[in-house]
C-alpha cells in the first residue's frame, strides 16, 4: 500500500512539527511505500531534511520504500548540496 504525504510551500522550523508528525505516522503505519510529494515545496531547511532521513530509515527498517516525488529545482539543489539526493529515490 502506498501512502502520500504532501509537503507545504516552506518546510522549515514553522512547519517542522506537522511535517514530522505526518511522516512519522505514515512510516509507522502499514504502508510499504511512502511517497513525499514536494510539488508545492519551494524551500526546505535542515531540520526538515532530518525528518526526511528519519522517515527513510523507518521505511528501510521495515523493508519499505521511501520516495520523493515532484521535487522542485530549489529543493533538489539543497538535496544535492547536502548529499541527500543520492540516498533517496526521486521520481
């Protein structure tokens, strides 16, 4: 089963708590494929990169897949600079 979590325009310290809750709940559920849709996301901070990494590790631990979808150029640049881009499946 696939679960989709949508990112908001700015994933930063103001939106961190809700984003973390959504990712953690989805990864802890019965899904085997967690998709984070970043079509609307124009900015991501380091604290939210940590949320992505945490979700990735949760899914990997249970044999599931963690996917980033519709990553915008500004966010992709951050993922590439930080080295995160090579670790995630990006659609």
